[in-house]
C-alpha cells in the first residue's frame, strides 16, 4: 500500500503565495515521478506540473509556468509545489500524484492523494 498525504492548502489573497507538500509512504521500491493536478469547481481535473525523480527535471502546464515551481526531497519522498503570484483562477482542489514501483519488477503504478483546497480571493 502506498499513501500520499498532502498539506499546505488554504485561503490566500490574489498575488500571494502558498506552498503545498506531498509525502509518499508505504511499500515504495522506487519513484519515477511525482506531480500535481488540480480541479476547479465544475471543471475537469487538469495537469499542473511534474518532476522526474531521477534527474529533477520538471514540466508545467502553460497556465502555471513561471509562477509555480515543483521541487523534491528524495530522502523524504516528498514533493513540493511553490505557488507564487496566485490568481483567483488558481482556486481548485490540488491533488498530488506519484508514479512508482512497489517492487523490483518493471511495473509502474500511479497513486493519488486525497486533495487539498486552495482558494484565492480577489
């Protein structure tokens, strides 16, 4: 079993910043990547960004590029999402995701966190 526990959501004014964290635990052999999706009210879940565990390379959705930064702490199996210059349209539930192996076999599994609410007021 693998668990992803997110923290750091909350209410912030437009232009402000928040930092989300997501810690992975459980039966983890190796991590391929971790990332973040978000889902605004009445909208589909959308990709926000991802970080490769092997080399730390990142990619982002155009909507957050230049404002959001993903980083990782490999020893803690934790991924962070630093969100700056927040806009009301960033309001959403943010979900952490991890793609990883649970044993030596070349099989990857994807897991999701429970989500954390981010609300940006205008």
